[in-house]
């Protein structure tokens, strides 16, 4: 018997997953688009995340092309026997000259640029990098396109803290320069719905499936370790 297709306006369920831990997460370094692999803890988190989602009825798995996201997504793809769909537009924001440095090092080298960054000025971008506004537009355009291809289905999107930050703001209507107070922990799972009215949060930052502590780089509220 042929399965009836979902209406084109049926909502899409999104499982948005941050990549597992890296050594640069541990040292508080800005990764951006530097291609840093998962560390041992990150690999364990990726497997735990995949196991937690083993019973989800997934139509597709989309991932950033950076290694830390692909490694996290591959564990889920292996469990679900689905191919990875690589999407460069899901990359983290490009932090330009900030990449590879800690917040205290950035503040020492470029105090004015550091102040603009922590005021979250939407059109400011570090030298050689992206502005928050351009980044927001890039990743949301990609996620909206992916979600629109799967009405009535569930998809997984494996990405980065900055991408998840954009999703949270889109779903809640918060401005790009509003201070962040929500968690973006490694290997956390967030559930959202997408339809003609936009994004809505169903559950945010779930970490019950993970063993041990998770990291959340939140320099505007907490100093880097």
C-alpha cells in the first residue's frame, strides 16, 4: 500500500544537535571555521547522542562540513543507516583573526574590536571574518530550505553553538544584540518545529543522555576556563 505524502504545509520536526567536545572547547579558544576534531570525550558524547536518538524516525541527517560536526553526525548516521548530507552553510561563524585565541587574548590585542564583539553589534565582524547579521542569514536560509524539503517528517541537523544561537533567536524573536542566557552545551539535543509561521522551540538543550559534565562557552556571562 502506498504511503500518503504529508501536506506541503505540514510542520517539520527538527532535532538540532551541537557537536561534541573538542580540545579547543576545553581551553576556551574560539574555533569558528578552524577545523578541529573531537577529543575522546567528544567522541563518547557523539555515540551517546546517537544511541539516545536510535528510535527516532529520521528522514535525513544534515551536518556542517567541519570535522567536529561530521564526526558527531556520523555516529548518528551509522545507528540510523542514513547517509550524511553535508551542508557547508551550517558551518560556525567565521571569527577571522579571533580564531584560535581565548577571550582574554583577544581583549588584550584588539580591545575596541573585543568590545564591539561583546556588545554583539550585528554588523561587526572580526577582521577576516563574518558579521553576526551575515552569519544569521546564512545559516537560517540553509535550515529553512532543509526543513521545507521534509514536511511532516523529522530531520536532524548537526552543527555549532553559533548556529543554534541563531535558531533560538529566530524561534523566540530575540534581537541579534540581545545578551545570551540560554545553554549551548556540547552534544545537547534541541527539538524545534518549523512551518509557515517559522521556528518554534519544543525542548531546548537536552543533555540527560550524556555522562559527565558538558561545556558551554558563554564569555559574556562566564569567564573562559
